[in-house]
């Protein structure tokens, strides 16, 4: 299945044509504040990132762009199963889209027979931690200095959802 539909969203597989829309998101410092890299400086950097999503082996990856009325507003899924990650355009924050997409994705993974989903979240990303908790994820542990992003060490909160 290459699409997930929820009440308001359509989530579909990445295509190379998504690079410009993803670049609008990935160059935004606010959107990238808790991502695993600095904001993208140029479209080619985002193209390479999108290409890696397109080329990811289906047996180990289950990643989607999130669209609203045909507009790409974010991404959600597992670039590497079972770890889920998501990003949404700040212009669409606070409207319940990330939760709606996450619940639809969880239903998909349950239907596919997955046993778990995991997440690695910056402890300062209170909104993501709240969302994951509301979706049933439980904190398993924390570690310090797990990500070095632009010369700054960040910590991790690890969560798990048993399906």
C-alpha cells in the first residue's frame, strides 16, 4: 500500500518531484529545530535527502509525505523501521495534523503485523513528546550527547509503542 488516508490527510510515498516542497520545509530553522541535521542550505541537499527516501529498501523503510488538499505539509514514517520520525510545516502546527497522521500510521503498522514502533526525541521537543505520549508511546530511557548537530550536542529521549 503506497497511500494512507485519514480524515483530512493523504500520505503517500516520496517522489523526486517532492524535493522543492520538502526544501521549503527543510530550509526552515523553526521546522528543523529538533531534526537530526541543520536546516538545508540548498535544494541539492534536499534532493539528495529525498532521493534517499525514494531509494530506501521497502523491507526496512515505510516513509511518507503528508499532504493536505494536495499540498505537501510534512513527512511521517520510518526511514529505518521501527523508528518513526515526523516533521510538519510550522504553518500547520497546532491543528492536529501530526496526531491524525501518526494514528493512521500506527494503524497501518498494526495491520502489517509490526510488533513495535520506537522514537528518538530531543528532550526539549515538548510538543513531539506530548504527541507521542498521547498516541500511546512510553518512555524507555534517556541518553546524553547522542546527536552532534552543527557543533552542539543534543540529548535523546527514547520511546516505544508496542503494537
